[in-house]
C-alpha cells in the first residue's frame, strides 16, 4: 500500500502543466479575483445586531410591568405609550387607548400606595 501511495506522489510531482494550461489557469484566477463577490443577504445580521434586536424586543415587554420609580418605567412611558398612540387606527381607538392608559396609571398608583402603606 505504501508503495502505491509513493507511486501516486511521484506521478503528481512529475506532472507538469503546459504553457497554454498555465495561461488559461492564470486568466481564470485573475478574472475570479477581479470580480467582486456577491454580498451575503445576511451580511447585516451580526452578533451586535442580534443583541440589539433582543434588547429592543425584550425591554418594552418587560417595561409593561414597571411601576413609577422602577428602572424600566421611563421605557414604558417614552417608548411603549407613544407606540400605542401611533398605532391607534381611528379617533375612537385613540380615545380608548388614552382611557386604558389612564386606568393603568390609576392602578399603578394604587399598587404604589399599597407598597408604601399609604
């Protein structure tokens, strides 16, 4: 078996390309490296983008349970609430959204009062 392998290696070393084959191979290589590669459709999906997407999807969801004074309450007030108002499709829906917001704020105040013992 070793003799057969050594014979293959020896044949490979003795095999030479002709000048025409070398020229054709060189032209193919030059052409291949001169053409810009097609960008990957996922080139924008980097670990940083994945982390930002995760944070931006989880943060508002977690902020919904925040009470005044909590770390995420500002996210709730400055991100979640305006998005609700923007997505109101009609004037009636906008009014309902504002009523729900007022009810939520009242419930938050009640919970704070209970926590503070007032």
